[in-house]
């Protein structure tokens, strides 16, 4: 209750205060309304002034904005034009790059062609001409190896080799003469004059009577003279001295001389095989001798014909042993001996006759096959002896390599020739020996088979109704 009373008292005092202040509030509200109205009028006047100012400034600003927009459009158009120009420039740049790459490839191709041309030109130039062409060849090599030169400059300097080759063609096509030196037949360096016509070089010595064609040999710094004789030598000297006359021409360009130098006699070829060639040749000759002897032996053997065997059997059936024996002895050779033995024992039992004939057949087989094992031995031993020669030749080759190196092929030719010749000779001995052994063995088997057929025919046809002779 106290709390409620206290609140009521409080509200009463507040209401009394408000009643007392109402007149004062009314006066202040009128003053405030007048002041606000004056402020509003002033603000409206200021707003009108600002509007007039804005209206005055709007037209220049619009014009400025329009000008700026036009400038933006112009700049945009210029930018698009610059972009299109740049794209066109990039296309042209790519085209130029492609052209530059193509030209670079062409330069590389020309450079490789010049390299190949220089190599081919150097290989075709005769050794006797190198002194004259030495400056051009050295300039070509210097331009090739120089890292300081640009591609164009190097290409120009290397192309001088073409001019030098054309000049050489001009000189050589119509014939050229100049002084030079070459190795004579005794490997002595001689000075003289050279007449050059195409690939043919004719040399005439000033120090001796040597006249001949020039050819290049391995591991020799100067060309070698292949001498001419007779009228060819006289015509060659006249041509080299005076520039007129007949030219000795070698259509093989030196190959004929090389082939002539490679020709060897049989004795020279066999001598290259080394010491193993002696037993190899002995073995081969022995196999050939055995084959010849056995061939004569087999060809001289006369086999028993069927009608002759039947005649012998008919005589035995008639108990005419004398006629049968005479007919059997009339057949020469092993077959006749076999039939004679069979007739002599015709009165024996068949088992005994078979044993006697079998024993005779063994002796005949031994005679027929005598010497054939030597042919087989030759066929087996020949390749082994050739292999021995190969090994000894290679040992000699390796010794030469260890002593002199592998730079000079001629130093290795002796060992290699010995190795190859021994192998070839071994095969040449073995193959015919093998064939002869097969041929002679077949011939011997044929003879033995015919004799066996004769023996079987006699045993089967001999009369059996007569008592055995004891």
C-alpha cells in the first residue's frame, strides 16, 4: 500500500508541474514555428539558386561528357585498329620466321652439298694435282673449321672450291702439262713432266728414260709410274715434252694394272699357305692316288652274269665238273675266283659250301675296301689341318699387329693370306676326298652285292640228289 501511495503522489506532482508549464510551451512553439518558417524560406531560396547554377553548369558538362565519350570511342577504334595491325604484324612475322627457317634449311643443305662436293672433289683429284690445288683445298678446310665466320661468309668462302673445280675441268678437259715428281719402278723419286687428260696422267722422267702412266698406291705420298715400253713410251715422252702426239690411254683407270698385279701362279698361292701346305698337299695327292688305283681296280673286275651261272649249274647237273670248272676259271677277277671255289666244292653239303663262299667273300671284301679308310682319313683330317694353318696364320698376324700396329694393311697380308689359303686348301682336299670315298664305297658295295648274289644263286641251284664226296 505504501508503494502504491508513493507512486500516486509522484504522478500528482508531475501533473501539477505540466499544468504550470503549458503557457510557457505555447509561447516557445510559436517562436520555433516562426524560426523554422524563416529557415525554410531561406533554404528554398538557396535551393533555387543552386538549381539555377546547376542549370547553368549542366550544358557545358553535357558537352564535355559528349566530347569525352567521343574521345573514348575514337580511342577504342584506334585500339581495335592497333590490335588488327598487331595481328597482321604477327602473321607477317610468322611468315618471315617461316621464310627465315626455310632459308636457314636451304643454307644448311647448301653447306652439306658443299661438304659432300669438297669430299668428292678431293677424292677425284689425282695425287699429282694436289700441289696445284693445295691453296684452294686448304682455304676450303679453313672456312669449314672456322667458328668466327658467319654462315653467309663461310658459304661464300667454301664455294670457292667450285670455282677451283671448274678451272680444273677447263684445264683437264683440253689437256694440261706441268712439272711434278713420281716414284719410278725402283721406288726412287724422280722429277719430270706430266701430261694430264681427264683421269689419265702420263709421266715422263727428266732424270731417266722412265715413261708411263701414274697410279696411286696405298701408304705412298707420291704416285707410282707404271712403265710403258716401245712405241708407247716414245709417244708418251713426245706428248709430255711437246704437248702433241699420241696418248696412251687406260680405259680401266688403273684397275687393269691392279688386277695384273693380283695375278699369282698356283705355286705362289700355295706358298702363301705356310708350312702346313706340305702335309695338306701330300694328303690330297695320296687321296687322289688311292682313288685312281681303286678306280682302275673296280673297273677291271668282271662280274658273273646270270647266263654264265646257269651254264655252270647245268654242267654240274650233267656231272660235267670239268666243263663247269673250265667255264668258272674263264671269268677273271674276284668273281671268277668265287665261282671257281664254289664249283670245286660243289659235291659238298650246302652248309659247307656256304661257309666256304662266306670265307671267300670276306677275303674279297677286304681286298675291295683296302685303301678306302685313307680317303675317309683325308676327308676328316683336311679341314683340321687347314684350321691349324688358319690358327698359325692368325698368330703371325697378331704378332705383326703388336709389332707394327694395324695402320699398314700390307704388313698384315702375309698372315691373313696364310690363314685363308690353308683353310681353302684343307677344304679343297677334304671335299673331293669325301666324294671319292662315297663313290668308291658305293662301287665296292655293288661288287660285293653282286658276288653275294652269285654265291646265293649257286647254293640254291646246285644239284642236291647226288651223295657228298668224302
